[in-house]
C-alpha cells in the first residue's frame, strides 16, 4: 500500500471495498462510513461509489494491489461512461501482486515480462490459452495471476504444459502466496516440479525466461549488463 493511498483513505467520507481487503486496513476505517461486500460484487460496489460521489461525498473505492491492474479502475470508468457521470475520478497507485511477489523472490522481472490471469470468469479460456502460447514462445518472464481456486484446478496444469512446450523443464519458477502478509510463503522451484507445490488464489506464479537463474535462494533474470560492461 502506498503512502498516497493511506492519505486518501484518511481524507474521505466513505470507504467501500471487498470485505477481506477492508479487514486488512482497520486503522483507516475509524470514523468513516464503511460499506463492505463479498466477492463477485464489483459492479455493485462501483455503482454505489459513483452514486455517493454524485451526491457530493468523497468516496474511496478500495482495490487489492493496484486499482489499474486486474482491479476496479477500468470497471469504474466503464460505468461512469455509461451513466454519463460527471464525478471527478482519481486513480491512486498501489503495489500490484507482481511487484510485491517479485521483490520477495529477488529480481525476476529485470527483463521483458508479461502477466496472464488464468481466471476464465471474464475471459474465455481459449483466449487465455492463446496468450499463454504467445508469451511462452516469446521467452517472456511470465507472472500468472489467479492460478488456481477450489473449483478451477486444471488451468494451471494446462498452463505448465504450454510452457513445457517452449521452455526447459529446469526453468526457474517462483511462487509467492500472501505476499507481505503474516502467512506469507515463498517457494523457488522449477517448471517441471511447480505443481508439487501448494498454489491457490492468493498465489502468484512467476515463470522465468531462458536466462533466469537462482543465487543465494533468489530468483534473478539478468538484464544484459554482463554482455555489455565489465562487472
């Protein structure tokens, strides 16, 4: 969470968010009107935020990570456009899972990388497969969001199969669960063994490129300095 986000939460009248996220920031909720809801209620939360803002209230709509990365910012803009809202909307940057998890692993994102979500709730699985094939073939370091849930278990298996079609089985893979939280878990493994590890909805899987290596229990993707300079 950024300092700017904390400052905004301290200045608003109303805080709206997913219940689990709001439980992580109790110190910011005191003295505020707080509206929380369960998962899958993103449209309702966005609509309520716009309604209250149109009434003149200062409203903070809380997202996990960064609001512009797999989160609420785009939905709010879509709904504001559709309703022809005249509310002033400001996006406050946060720390996305890809940032937090990368920092816990070392420096895996030092060269070109991609992020792909395996959730097919809003995106057809065939399109997700096409994107996985593309980034795997292009040797991108790849961050996998939403890798597995209780009901959705086979997508991560298929994703690994796709990468094994383009990468060495020994390719370095980092798995971070609940990054920066009390029950954080960090694992560095390989592409062929990654499914031996516990992977859930709170996990982010980072698959290295052909140059990624490990050193001192860290995952490192070289930028290319050693080929240009004397280190």
